[in-house]
C-alpha cells in the first residue's frame, strides 16, 4: 500500500522537504476523540531540532487541519492535516544535485523514480515528512489515553552511553513526555549531549537506541500469522528514516539465553494472568499478553555529515567527492523519539479498532 | 489481512498442528514457473527435525498440490497445497490442556479466541504451520532463480558460539543449500551441536541468530514509506515463531557508530553504482541499492522445555506447575532457517511483481 | 488482492474445474460459530445441477474441512475446506483445447496467463469454483443468523417471465431456503422451467435476474467513500460468472424517476427511524439505514451452448468453428442463487466485523 | 480501506462540504507523467454547476498541488492536492441541522458517526468531495493517454429521453470532452435540458443513465476472482453519490437474451482477436478482451429538492417536515459524468500498474 498503512485505521502521508507542505490523512479513527492542538504542538516541538545538538533549520510547524475535525473532535471521517514548509533554502542543494549522498536515498530514489523525484533536501524521503506522522500520532495517542493506554520512549543508548531502564512505568512515561531529550537518568543525558557535541565538532554524527514501553494494552491484540504485533509495529517502525533494527522484549539478547531463562512464567493476577518476568516484551505468539509492550529501535547515525565523502555523480556515473552543504543534525535519535511514539500509537489504534470495532476508541455524545 | 500477506503476490496459510493438514495458497505468482517437487521436498526436509538435536516427532511432509499447477508449471492462478499431518499424538496434550505453557501462545490464544481454538500442540500457532510457508517459499525461490536472485541463510550465532560471516556469496549460498545444519564454518557447527545436546541433557533449550543474504536483487525495489524493504521483510519475518528481533546491515551495531563509519561510500561499477562497504545491508531509504541484501533474525530458545515451570490454569485462574509432555526441540534455529528463506523469497516476489509487473518472474511458452 | 477478498473477514478461493479439488479459506470469522455441515450440504445442493433443466454432470460435493473448526465450532483461525472434483471427463475438452469458446474466458485467460493455465473445463474460471464460495458462505450465513440477519434470493425474471416481488420477508426467505428453483410464485416457476427446457431443445440457453433481500442488518454499516455497501457487494457479486449488472433498490428504474418519487421519506419507528418506501434498497450514502437491503444481479445466459459458433484458434490465430462438447446448463440462474447468497453473507460478515469488532458475530463459551 | 481505494495506484480522498477544503492523494502513479493544469481545470469545470440547469452555488475550484509534482511532472511519490472551499453559506443548514434529508446520508451518517460528523451540507458525504476525485482522475487520464487509452461518457438517458449510442468511438470521445452537457445527439440534449428545467419549475429533480466507453485497453487486464474488471470498476463507481446501478455491455438486457445472442463470436484481427459484437462490454471472465470497455451507471434524481418532505428529527426521534433551504441541482447526471470518467481512469491505472509494473504508465527522461 506504499504511503498508506493500516487496515482499519489508515495513515497516509505525503509531501517533500522543499515542497509547499508535508501532511497526512488519518482515516477510520473513531468519532468523538478530542483533537488537542496543544498536545499536537507539543509533540511536534519534541520532533523539532533543539539547540546546539541539532540542525539550525528550525521550523515553526504551523499545523493546519483540513478535514475530519468538527467542534474540536474527530468526526470519524478522514482527518487531513498540513504542515507548511517554511525556512526552506533550496539553493543549498543545487551544487550537489547530482551527487548521491552516502547513507541517504538519493541513489535508490534516483533509480526508482528515474530522475523525476524532487531531489531537494531528500524530497519525499526527507525526515521532514515524519512531522506529518507525529501530528497524526498525537491524535492517535489521545485516543489511546481514552482507554488508559500510555506510550513512552527514551534513548536507552547513545554513542555507547546507556540510560537506566524503565522502572516505575507511569512515572517514567509522564516524565518523558516533557523532556525534549528523552532520558530517564539525568547524568546519562549530560554525557550523551556531550558526545553529540563532540561528534558535531568532528564534523560527524552519532546514532543510538530508542526503547519504548506501552502500558494498559489489553491481552488478545494481534494475530498469529502475519499481522503479529511485532510484525505490524516493525513494519511501521522501519519506515522511520535511520531505523535499521527492531527488537521486542529482550530481543537479540534472547538468542543467547536458554529456554528456562527466556520463558516468562505465568502467575495469577486480579482479573487475569501476569508474567513474572517480561523477556518477551508483552507479546506471545504475536498477541499481547497484558504485560507492558517493550521494544527497541536501532537508529543509525545521521547520514548527513559535513565531512567530504566519496560518491558517484548520478548523471555521469563517475566517481566524485561530496561535501554536503546546509544544516546538519549531529544526532537525530532524540528527535526520532516522537516519531516512534507516533508510529506506535497509529499501529495500536489500528489493531484495537480491528479487534474491538470502529468505535471502541471513540467518544460518546 | 491476518493470515494473508502481500500485495501482488499473496501468501495465505492455514492449519493446526493436530488437524488434518497444514497448507497454503500462493496467489499472483507469474505463470510458467517450473514447480520443482524435489526442491520443495528438499526445503521441507531442511525444516524437519534432524536427529538427536531435534524433537523425535518426524513428519514425512507429503506434499500435495491442489491447484495452480498444470503440466509442471505454475498457471498464474492460485496455487494451493496441503501437507497432511501424520504421527500426531494428541493424547500428549490432554493432561495439560488448561495449563498455559510459558513462552508459548496458549494464554494469548485463549484470550483472543475465547477458548474455542484447537489447543492441541499449539493449534494454529504451532511451528508446524511453517511447513506450509516453506513449501510456498520453495516455489517462490525457484521464481527468483529465473531472474538470478539467490538467498542463503546461516546460523551466525548459537548459544553464544559464532559462525564466520558471509564471504564468497555464491559459494556460501550454494553450500548452505545442502546443509541441514546451516553453518559456514565446520568447526563452529560442531561446537553449536554440542551446545544443543548439552541443553537437551539439561532439559533446556537454546536460541540463536540467523543471518540471511540475498544476491542479484536489482536496485530500486521497495518504497520510501511504509512499504520499505525492511518493513515488508520484518513484517513477514516476525511471523516466524520465536523471532524477536530483526536487523538490517550492521543493525543495532550501527547505533554505536559515527556517521563517517556507518555511511557506505558510493563508487562506480559496470552499469551502475556500488557501495564500498555494505553496513546498510543493501537498502537505502527503504529501497534496494543493488548491493547484497543482508539481515539477521534473533530466534529465542525453544519455549517447550522438559523442566517443570510455573504457570496458571486457564480455567480456574489459579497458579499451577506444568511439565510439558511430548517431544521437544532443544533448538529450532537450524530448522527456522528454511522458514526465513521462504519468507524472504515470498516477500521479494511480491515486491518485484509490484515493481516490474505480474509476469516479470514468469516463464515463456 | 485477486483471489482474496475482504478486510477483516477474508475469503480466498482456489481450484480448477478438472484439478484435484476446489476450495477456500475463510479468515477472521469470529470463534465459536457452529459449523453446520447439514446447512453447508444443503447450500451446496442448491448450487448443484438439478434434473432436466441443468447439465448432466452431477457432483457429490463431498465437503472436507481442513482447518479452523474444532469441536463443531469455528476456532477463529483460518478455516480451509476442500471439495474434491469427481466425475471429471477431461477428454471432452481435448478436441477444442485451442478454440476459444465465445462468452467464456478462454481467450482472455489465454492472454493473461500466456497459455500456462489449465484449459480443461474453464480451469480456474469455471463456475465449479463457486462451490467453494457457497460452502464458505453457508458458514457466514450461520454467523449472521446469530445476530438475526437473514438472506433470501429469488429469480425475479427469467427469459422475460417475472416472479412476484418480496412481500412477507421472513416467510419468503424461509420458503426460498428449501426451493432448488427459487421462485416465490409457483405459477411463474412452471413457466420459467418450460422456457429453460425450450431453450435446451433449441440447443440454446437463457439468462435471468436474481433479486436478493437481507433483513435484520443494523443501520450504520458501510462507508461513505469507496467501501460503500453497494461497492463492497457489487465487487463481490461481479465475481460470479455471468453477472453483468448489479442494481440496488429500484436501481436503473430510479434514473427515470423524479426526486420526489425516488426519495424514501423517513418516519419514526420503535427505537429508531424507518423509511416509508425502500426505493434506495436500504442504503443511503453507502451506509445501511436499517431497512431491508435489496438488490438485483443480471445473469447472462449460459455461454456454453451446443450450437456451432464462430471463434478463433488460439494457437494459429485463424478463424474456426466450435461445437462445444460435454454437458451444458441451459440455465444457471437458479444455481447462481446460492452463490449470490454466499457472496452477500461473506461481504456482510466482513463489514460487520469491521464495524463491531472481530468477536461480534461469534459465540460464547 | 474506507477512503483509500486501489492496490498499486491508490486514491485517498478527504474533506467536507463546508470545511476548509476537499482534496485527495494519489499514490503509486508512475513518475514522469505531465501534470496538465489546464486539463485538470477543464475537468473540474465539467463537474461544476452549469447555468440554469444547476445549483447557483458556483465554486472557482482553485486547484493547489501540495506534493508529488516537480518541474511539471509526477514524481512517483504521493501527489496531494487541495481544492479550497469557497462561497460557503453554512447558515443555510442551521435550521435543518437535526432533520434528516430524505434520500441523503444524514440519517445513516448520524448513526455511523454518533452525531460527531460535520452536518453542514452533507459534510464528508457531499458531492463536493467528488471534485477531489475529478482532479486526480484528470491526472490519471493523462497517464492513460500516454498509452493510447481514451475514456468518454455521455448521458444515454435522462428523464426517459435517450441519446444515440456510441458510433465512431474516437470522434465521440473527442466531442464529449468539450461538452459540459455530454450528449452525442444535439436534439436529445435540448429535450433533456428542457426536462431538467421543467423539474426545477416543479421544485423537483431528475435522474439519468451515464454510458462510458474506454478504447485502447489491452486484452488481459483484470482477475478471474474477485478483482474482476467489473468488480473493480463497480466498487469505485458506486462511491459516486447517486449511482444505484452499474451494468457492463448489454447488462440487464443480457438477462433476457438467449446464449446464441449474448455470446460475442470471436474473429481474427491484426495482431490478435476481436469479437463480432460487444454485448459483454469488452470483458470476458472479469478480464479485458481488447474490445472497447462499455458500461452504464444509473444515477438517481438529486435528492435535494425544494418541496416539503416527511422526515424525522434526529435528536427527538419525532416525525417532522423538512424544506431544504439552499441551492439545489435539478439534475446532477451531467455533472456526475466527470466523476465517472475520473473513477474509471483511476481504476484502470491501478489495474494496469498491477499487470505491467509501476512504471508502465510513466514517462522517460
């Protein structure tokens, strides 16, 4: 389905970095959900560049709702929004139009679209398009809150520096929601930011790992084959530029364990069943088990770096050197957090609508 | 779409561990592809339990084609096949019918299907269903060979023991296709098998990591948003029971690198562009770049172990102990290899048919 | 999605007329629905040839369930069934292998599948494949009955002879369910059968119109754009071989009315709203309004006729005459009734699961 | 998929009659197709109200491209456009907010969206939303022209007055493309317009039948089951407000014929096969046969009429009378023509991309 994703709640995104706007359509979300512009603005702010550790291109992210909201709530019909592009300096890219930036989609996009795509600033491949996702995700998160479902993401590792793990989930989620640099342990945050600045100084960039927890998700959501919760989430998460790995629960570490260690023992709890550990990240057989959902995304270092790099001229096919002009992010991990939250919320709204019906997440009048 | 997967080439699977048969439908694959029963049988054999390191339940995997093949070739209409279940000892499960096996989908399946699902041997959640995928995958692999596309998967780590990485890709792929225990380095194979037998002795199990390479994939396949090659592949791969992590190229290791290290420099090659390294696993911006596709799946240790485990009785909700009867696999990593190959082949056939049209993979008459 | 249809409840069909079997997969139907083999057998019998007015090829339609049923009820996991082909006389077709039968898909199938498709008896295009649909539809109808939704279809016109319209809906639906020749007015039935026999005598065939009513469907089902109830139903109904027109309510006759006549006035009813007339067939703006759903399918005359016809030899491209050997149906309208019921039930189960959730149609334990 | 339609070329629409704008996203259309703003404007003009026979609400239909077009051609990435709403007199609707207009979706929309939808002017159900479809369809039509595929639609009957049928297809298509009132026979046009004005005088409205022809479509497009050309087209066409019947070839008239009359005999033609008649509308077994595609849509009379009508108050559930204020169309058949053309073009682009690949319709650089 390409730029549309989902079965019952569908997300469509569009736009290019240097076009008039990026935007998205959210279709199938229940009617009656309050559309909280402040929440959307806050989420967009978390995705925006932040001070010295980010690019100096700052966008206002003026958020326009085109359809699907009436008297402050979702109507149930498709919600389209636009975020106009501002502060666009296309001229930055003219000099390197034909030079494929390593680590970017310039070459693959050139092959796929036969040279017709908008090359400026990555065009439709630009991380800028994730702003559209973040806005829709903020609306989806609000819907999940109606049902007591919360999402929180922190940087669990950056430039090799670890954050502490989730502990008191509700408190951790609450604290993350206000932090532009999403770390649970303040000391780690300082070290990470220093590592980012050092990379910037070196005309280089760093990557990191984002860890996400979801609380309040009922047991029984997901399918055994092919629409496992892991499959649905990873499908969405790998769309986020820079994500090159996704793991659930203990993920890759599980592959070094024995079964007796990896299995989460069941234990009775009020009104159901819990597990004593959560090494499987709240998912058994592709279906939520009522424990917190837990997963991690590996984010590669920002490919746009100021150093000269080896490349090929797409028109001539000859070797060339490229120095990428313009503004660079020495790290995007902290900004990608808002996108991970958004994709998570959108995927879960879709899965929940499929299981409990079109109105389950909605309001009443 | 639940048990159906794909856009242009669709895979549907069905069946329960202790029902009459498992099977699948492959729809949209081009006409004229030779359906090689020996290749299918060989792939099914690679998925079957193997000697001391596996369960003692051995299936003949008699493969019946119900539709979609005529005079030895695909017709282009839906291909349905069945693999009848044999050697089924349902009685093994009666004693533990209501006891959720830790690490399995018994509890989540019970919640999702309200107790109506076939509980015997995991029912529709059983790894047995992957035989249906492997058979369809073998047909898809044959189609890819028409276009010079090869797939190979080895165990890159098991119980902490590493195999060597891919080197001479064509030779490595060829050698793996004949090895029931898919390892590139013979010495590693011996150590791994010893570790599996030790786990069995301990009434326990081990997990591992599978690494896959795909050669010959043209550049330009995949979408920028949501149907990235990573997203499509991971969506399918996470359906494989036990897979809890998927990473592309250097994956999680990329998150500890700097951009100057993670970026794959471009360099001219005959008729196109290559990259000097392949840290991004042959994918930039969700789209193939013409380099070998490379990814890894984390497979958790087999959850069925002979040791007593803590659980809950699903009918009473009370704590209980379970000793899982029946036959156990101390490792399924080597068997999962055939399923990873199959999912990979099916996903790629789908993506290629979308890009180049319904007949691109087919034969001519 | 080709041979798979639906969003939440998915129907997949496969098989060829002269292959081992036809069959289907029903995925996403709620767990706990009684699978009534007698009801399935009865529906299959209604689709089978009947005496002098049909072909002399009679199939036993032995119905095998492969998966998805446990202890007599749906499990919620994919339900696969097979209907083995028997009484197959492939030799009938050898002489005319390369001659495209007018009105059939021989030529279009040849172009689409490049000559690789099974040509015998129409292969995958054969009306025989509808048996698979009918079996799945019978299960879906049973699910709808759980919710008080009934479906009835009669021949409203055949060879220009009209049946009376629906009057007492519940009684009419009940009476149709037992009639192999589905007519409300016995006198019309006799005239129609005489017309069929006359056509047979003339080595010719007749067509007709099927009219369907659905009772008990709640208001609010369907979407304003693209997945209108009309769109969903027609998409499925046009798959039925021979259907060349679909109209809802007064359909084409509406186009000759004025608005004041075509509009159905609203009037209060117990617990909701009714319309005084039902010219719109129970659908406004693509969404059910709580009135009976009413639609008609135009079925063209059976294309297989015994007379010599002009055609082209597919291998040589030259003009040729064809006399179709084998057994012919002078009418299939009465047999198509069971297929229309089945498609209707499957489409409605899908739409209802989307609106009210995956379990709404299911049973309780 | 609700407001998104298609498999390889996807159309998404959004917007409400009295919101800021209506618009749409076209995803998957090949890169390099010229985006001809004049053609789009012309098509939008054909959909707009025209003089005395239409509503007096006239929209400028300013067309804004938000994404997916670069240097005058499609990029291959999603194309979003907006048509801002102007000349909106919402006040017209306040007095009748709670009164369901007969023949409209007010009641069904109220039930489906629980009263949260934008009620003004039909909201998302408004025919206004079809402007978004028309704009996207104009781009799709341009793509089809690249491959020699032409589409033409005329009013074959209005208020019982017939137009002549298609004769010289290319000339007829060309002549229709410039006629706001799409009739082949000028005398019929005058009679029809008189009938429309008479209905207006009577505070009433009329309906009609639209007949569409498509030339140049290759043989082999469409699927045997479920994605037949008839099924795909009808699925889209029934989204057009007011369409209540769709028939292909001779459609309902076929049901009164005998097989010997209904079958189209095959005959050799240069480079393939033709049929001597075209009673099946260019489709056999769901697949194009290379003859012109021919189908008809029944359009009911405009439900908005100035006469008082019986209805129910949605808040109180009590009987009420409604006099619909605002501007009315005594006929929308002629305006619906542009929407039928658009849906046809979008469906065919989708089917062709599936068969021949993503780039088949595109340009070269």
